[in-house]
C-alpha cells in the first residue's frame, strides 16, 4: 500500500469521524433546547401551583375560623318505611379536604324511593339527596356529594379572597405559611426534583422582603411571578425565582444520551486508531519481508558464487596436480555449504515455531558446561579469522536446568554470533551466571556498537535487522533473536536486553533451576 493511499484513507476516516461527532453535538444541542423549553413550561406551572397553594391555605384558615359544617346524622323523610331498610353503614368523607369532618349514613332500601337530608348543628337543611334503589344508591350518593363538595369549596375560596382578607396586609396573609416547603412541593409536583434555586417573596407596594433565601447577585436570570392578585388588579406581592445551575441540571437530565454518545465516540476513536496502527504495522511487515527476500537472495548468492569459483579452480588443469590447492578449495566449499545449511535451518525453525510444530526434548543439563563448550567451539572455529575473547564468570552454584540441549545450544550460539557481529574490533564477550530466587540468570555482554531505545523495542521481532542505512551491512535474516525468544518462552523462561549506543549490549536469560522445582 502506497503512502498516498494511506494518507487518503486517513483523510477520509478523519472526515467521517469529525462529521459524526459534529452531528452528535448538534443533536445534543437540539435536545438541550427542547429540555430547556420543557423546563420553562414546568417551572411556570410550578409557580402557578405555588400561588394556588397560598390561596388554598387562606381558604383553610377562613373555613377553620368562620364556618362550621358538621352533620352527624342522615334522616329519612317522606313516606319511607324503615322496616324495608336492608343496610345501614357509616362512612367518613370531608366537605373541605383535610379540614372539616363530614359524617353521613348510607341507607339502602329494596324497591323503595326516598330522600336523605343532611342537617348541620343549627338543624337547618343543607342538601337533599335522593335514593333510587339499592343497586345504585352508593354510587349516586358519592358522586353527588363530591360535586356539591367541589362547588362549595370554590364558592368559599372566592368569598374568602374577596371579602374576608381584603383589609389584611400581604405579610399578614403569609403568616404561618411554610413557603419553602410549599414551593418545593410545587416544583416536585411538576417533576422538578433536585433543582437548585433561590427565591424571594416581597411586598410589591412596600418593596419589603417577606420570605425567601435571598437571590444570587451574580446570576442575572430572575423570574418574577405576581402573587395573590385581587379582582381590582392590584398586585399584593411578587415571587422572584432564580434558577441555579440550569445548564448542569439540563445536562444531568440528558446524561444517558450523553454517556452513550461519549462511549460510542470513544469506541469509534479506538477503532480508528487500531485501524491506522494495523495499516502501518502491515506496511512495516511488508517492508521487512521485502528486505528479507532481498537479503536472503544476497545471502544465498554469495556462497553459491564462492562455491562456483572454488569448483572452477579445482577443475582447472593447474590445480588438479596440486593436492593442497584442491584441499583448500574443498574446505572453502565445505564452509560455504555449512553456512547455507545454517541459514536454511534457521528459516525452517522460524516457520516451525510460528506454526507451533516444535517439540522440545527436555533433559537435565549443566548450563555452565554447555556455555563453556559452545564458547570454546566458537573460538576454535574462528582461528583463521579474528577469534573472539570470551571471559567466563560463573557464580551460579545451582546451574542444573531442564532444557532441550540442541535448541539451548543454538540460543547461546545466536547470542555469541550477534556479539561478534556488532563488535567493531576484536570481539570481547563476557558470560556470567548467577542464582536469583532459585532461578538461573545467564548474562551475555559485549562491548560492541550498542543499540538505541527504538531498536531495543524491535530486536525480538521476526525479520527485524539493525542495518544502520545499508541493507546488506548486517548479515543474517533477522530471525536469530526471534528464534531465541521463542525457544526461551517455550522453556517457560524469560529474556530481555539492555543496551546503550557505543557502550555495548547485554542479553539476560532467566531459566528455572532443576533443584528449584
């Protein structure tokens, strides 16, 4: 995938993401406006309900002081015969809610019409109710009674407002009224629970504070509501209501939608990021595989060319007669053949580990002896070249481990090869072993060119090669350390590296000790 295609994908995904975020914010804004309009309507209803509550309290006070409506007996009039009465029951109801007790008797007869009269304490008739028959008596009586009760309540309220209190001041009319509770109840009746507010009730003529918890001077929005306005349109008082934290209240009312929007946006953002990461990872892997193919071609081409030249030299007429020359070229062919064989083996092992087809043959091994054996072999095989200097620092008393000899041998061989490969002059390698909490720690340290932090993050990745700009400067396929990591993990061990540029690198391996098990 080209860089241009990647940039186009990023641009389109970014525009799509930003567009969705924009429409989500627009939608939330519209919902906020709708909720704000609903809040204003509910608030107006609540303030109207607060005023109605004040009027009801005045009506209660008027009735409790000036009117008595109590009747304890219902009498049967007309020509009804009491021997036809089949049921007598006493029920409680009230002419005025929660104030005056109105007791009455329900009398039912079978197939006989009659009348019931309610008397007050002055033995004057208040109302006459008709009884039709036993099946509908209860329903008719209750319906008629509730209707008369409502009409009576409304009439008494009007009388109270226009006559009983017109000489009293606004402050006197609010005496004994818990305005805090009444206002809170009015708000809750409209579903406005948890609302924060300030309010004041003032006498509109004297401009004096009657009740309230003072207004916040830093908030400009105040709702003024006239209270207890009489027939002649003179305002007796005014309620100033100040809503606090309106935006917070509206946002809280929309929290399910906002939360869902945030979660969906985060999911989209994470998906977007993961997609980009996958694109760049695939691009990097594609580049690494391309480099691997080029390098593999180079790595195989060199020994093949060397073998071809050696064979030509062997079959040259002058070389055939010289036995030493033939042996020399034969040795070259053998070494190049071994080199290609190791490369092929590394490829096969990498493929097997990737498919999980490697079966380790675990056995007891002396780690110190295995490392010493490998080191001596490395020095012996490089006598013709610049042989490495290997220093052994074996501090581990318990160095018996359970491992696969061949694969562990290849692990340390790869580490030694890397130490030699990245050393500028004669390679100096220090191998140390020690015990830590019963485990065996092996350190392979060199004094080579070292690695940067960025390189350390990828050294165990397959096909990764530290090339320093020249593709073929570093030999190998980039599979050695990946193979080392897979083998150590297969043995339930750990491996990590530490390095600084121009100061060398250290590789650490932790393996379970046999005695520790």
